[in-house]
C-alpha cells in the first residue's frame, strides 16, 4: 500500500466493524439472559429454579434454570464470554488507533492540559485501569450487601470521572473515555468475576461436590450491573459523532445524566420481562432527562473563533501549515468548506459545524489535514452532493499539500 493514511483508515474501519459486531453479540446475549431470568416461570415443582418455553425460527425451545447447578456436569456446556472479550479488545485497539495515534487532534486539548502525546496516552490507559479498580473495590467493600448503596456510590464516581476527564481531554475524548472506562468495568466483571465464579462451580460439579450458591449470586449481581450500564456506554460511544453532546461546557454533566436515562429505560424493560405492572413513570422520567440534555447542549460551545485564532499551533499543525502548497489548500478549504465548517455556519439551516469540525483558521485546517485529505482529496465524500463539487485541480492541490506535510514529518 503506497499511501499509509489510506491504509490506516481502512484498518480503523475494519477494527470498528469488528467492535460493532462483537458488541452486538455481547449486548444481545446479555439482554437475552437478563430477560430470560426475569421471565422464568417459577411456579413449577422440582429442582429447577424456573423454566421457559420459547418459539423462534420455526421451532420451540424448552429452557430450564438451576439456581446453583445441576446434580452432575452436563456433557455439553456453552460458555458466553468471547463476545465480551473481543468487544473490549477491539474497542481498546480502536482507542489506540484513533485517540493515541491521533492524540494531537482528538485527545489532547492544550487549553485544558498541555500534554505530550505519551502523557495523554498514559492518562487514557490510567483512567481505564482506575475505573475498574475503584469499581471492584466498591463491590467488595462493606457496602456490597446493599446493592442500592453500591449503585449510588458508583454513580457518584461516574460523575466525578466525567468531570475529571473533561478537565484534561477534549470534549469528544472525555465522553468516549467515560464510555470506555464503563465498558472496561463491564468486561472486567466477565473476565475477573463472572467467569472465575462459574469455573469454581464447574470444578465442584466435576469433583462431586455441592457448589456454594454465593458464587452464582455474586456473578448475577455483576451481570445485573452490566445490564444497567450497557445503554449509557452505547450513547457515549456514539457521542463522538454528535458535537452537541461533547462540544459544550456542560459535556461532563450530559455524560453523567445519560447514566440516569440508562437506569430508567432498563428498569422499564426489566419490569416488563418480569410480567409486572409497567412503570410508565420511567419513560416520563427518561423524557425529562433527555430534554435537560438537549437544553444543556446549547450551553456555550468550546473554542470561539477569537480563541481559536489566538491560540498557538501544536507541532502537528505547524508542520502542515508550513508544508508546501498550504496556501493553495487553505484557499480551497475556505472557499468550499468553511461556510459549513464554521463556529457560526452561514450555509443553510446549520447551527453547528457538521461533526464539530471547524475549518476557519490556519490551525483548524492544518489540524484536520488527514480528514481533509481522506474526505476531499482521495475520495469525493466532501463536499456533499447538494453543494458544487470540487474540481480535479482543487482535489489534487489538497492531496499534494497533505503528502508534503506528511513527508516532512518523516525527515
């Protein structure tokens, strides 16, 4: 592959695709088993905790649950673990590709914390580790016998983490890292608690011992935590596509409130699966919180035009701003892109720049060099079809400028 930027973009796409696929598999199986457990018919006699008859794909399924374990080890046992592991691994690789390799653009905000790339990457990893360690200690603390207290303390920790992340990283990276930290907690539950406890039960069965019920109870509690954390994680992973979520001073509050919506939505569906009276109030509460989120999103956006023009360029921005062909590329961008990608867009009914990408100042354009190259240089993704297309000469100018800046970094 002669063009490293194109190669890396496809690698990122492949990893993102893998991440989405494995996440669908993990979330699907998690939601299914929570719904199955809540909906079991527990009025039947016998050694089982409950049973369920289901129909799908032209067949009927008869499912039984043993509260601790069956009397003997089954010949065939299906484990649900790889979905979780590969979701986390692919997500971590994606984090490195986007936020560590692209730290100067996506991770580090010099106005908040003037970090070196290695410092930003180290802090990024530290937040993931600290999130899991803090959560695990909480679940093993004296509060463990009070699930409500655990969830309240956990929420307080999420609020503090959301605020802290927004003090050092860009708004986009802060929300994404809060989601990654929560996903690490969820995957850690599977790897460090749920699966080891299941293995203890299996080992007892194979040895002819009666398994201790506490291992299943601990695993079920952690699985329930995962159930309530799933929806906020999905929101935070999607947030990087929506500047209204991450591009305001209130981004850390928006991120924290999303967890409340996750609880109210899951409570509604969990109650429905239990075949109890539906708590319609939870949908109303969710709507209220969402309206508050929309209101908060109109708080002053980060980085006004005056501030952007006055700030010093990063090393990467300086490299591309000083590359051969920058003046011509800047003219192309200002003449074709800046009407939409502005802090106050002047095209159509736009109120905010698409994806939060600003292309008004020299630093803006130099900092988004790779994006411009991929979106408007080697591909025709930009400008949108509704706008006049770039000429072949303009696209060639963007390509020459980017490659000149990229090659200068290798010298």
